[in-house]
C-alpha cells in the first residue's frame, strides 16, 4: 500500500476515547492479560518469556491503535477524511442523506 498524506495523518492521530471504543479496548486488554498470565505460568522465566510478553504488549498497543483510528462504531461512517460521527458530518457522503446519490 502506498503511503498517502491522509494515511500519515491517520497513523499519528490522537486516540479516540468514546465509551464504545473504550469497551472494545478493555475486552482486548482483558484477553491479553489472561494470555500474559498463561505465558508467565507456562514459560520459564527467561529471555524467551520476556520477548513473548513484550510482543504481547506490542500486539495490544497495535490493536488499541486500530480501534482508535480505524473502527467504525454505530452512528459513525468512514468518509474521505476518516471516521466521524454522522450527526457532525460535513463531508457530503450519501450514506447519511446530506450528499448526492
């Protein structure tokens, strides 16, 4: 995928912290914590255990960023300028009746 100015802006956008996204991220964090405890229990304390836990932390961080930047929640849509609430939209996208079909 070619990197565009829009993609760069999206990658470094501030996190969205509405209740729906917070709930999704909490589920991801809970599952990761459970897996982290399993790694701690079953993998002897070692470099490999440390790498596994670090990789899990990185996976959770990437998943949280994906939810913040790319998830389309109820009442939102993905327009040409990214995800935004339909009731505050000015992009003219026909999905919410403010644009042309």
